C-alpha cells in the first residue's frame, strides 16, 4: 500500500515522503530525486516495478524541495541524516539508497557517512565533480557566485522575505508531456528538464542555489565506500563526460556500470531499462 508520511528532524525540519510498504518487506529501497524536483520523479518506477510485492519503496521530498519546505541551510550532511532518520522511523536498520542526478550524489554521500546502514547503492546518472562538462562545468567554476547568492537568500529569508506559496510540480505530468513531444519529433522536447527559470519558479530561491552548490561539489572518496553499487549512465550525457564518470566509479570497490541510450533524464528516456536493472540488482543481492 502506498501512503504519505512526515518525519520531523531534530532541528525541526518536516520531511515529506511516500512509502509503498508490502505486508512483509524483505528490505527497503530509498529513492532520491535530483535538482529542483520531488518524489514524484519515481512515479513510473513505483507503478511498474515487481519490487512492490516484497520491498518497501521510500520516496523522499528532499529537505528544501517539494512538500519538505525548508529555507535554512541544508546540504549533504542534513540530507543524509534525514535518510537515516526516515529508515529508523520505518523500522529498517539498513536500506538500499538510490537516486537520480543530485540524488545519486547524495546516495554516494550516504554510503560514505552511514556505511553500516547502506545495503547497496543505485546511482542513476551520478555527477562526480571530475566528470562535469558543459553547463555544469561552467556552473562549478562559478561556485563563488553561488555561495554569494545562497547567502543573500538566507539573509532575505531570515528577514521574512520569501514567497509564501510555490506551484507544485508533478513529474508524471511533465514526463507524459515530454514523451508526447518526443513522439511528434518536436525540437527541444527535453528542454523543460533542468530549465533554470522553471526550477526557480517551483522552489525557494535559496534551495535552488544550495542544490547547485551540492551538485557541483566534491564527493567523498569512492574507494572508502564498501557497499555494492549499480550505476546507470547516459551514453550521450550533456552534463558529464561518460569516460570520466566511469573512471570515477572505478574507485568504488564493487560497482556494476550500465550505459543507456539517453541524454541525462534516464527515468524519462529509459524507464523500462532502468527499472529492469534495479530489479535485477535487488533480487540478485537479496537472494
């Protein structure tokens, strides 16, 4: 059964999440979204996966995103601690942690920060700093400006200057609209993903800049992460150099890498291949 919940962190942050929980779960798979997104990113995976029969599927609106509005500072430490807190609240000592884009980077950080609580990692289009190219590489070179913008937003929020309401984004609607555009060979069909003006419209300004700081920052040493990992990479990525990403992932002690015919938005472009790969990993590792 799919249900919605809130977990309140020690610092008062109220974290929204969705939980598909079967009667007798074999384990938990936590699914994390990327920049300027929310837990609906995983709508299709949860609708179609056979894992629903015996796995808990926990989809989190990351602190500062979606229904988990948070205008104070937040980064990898807070996001990882939130995951650990939600796992504990749901009765799981360990879990598989997966994510797309920034969500994959957070999964890596969780594996390093909480190795005893990490059964495995599912990394859908991870973004190691050494592999960034194009727009993200240019963004990384402007981190000083991002810190400044984040600081200004934090001061404004402290003074009570912020938008009281934000429009909701449903990734199911966006995915279906995008696929219709692709089917009609419309140019720029994927342009609604990762569009700064749209991103800034749907989430607090400070959260957007903190996301960009996180996605362009350095990750923990991959060699120190003992958990087995599955990495799904886009062959035609516009944000990373696939060869550089492979080189970074090679430092993980146990990582299988699969390349898919995609640009970056694997959950939209290759949902079936992604689902089947994740199902195979969990079924093999848990048998």
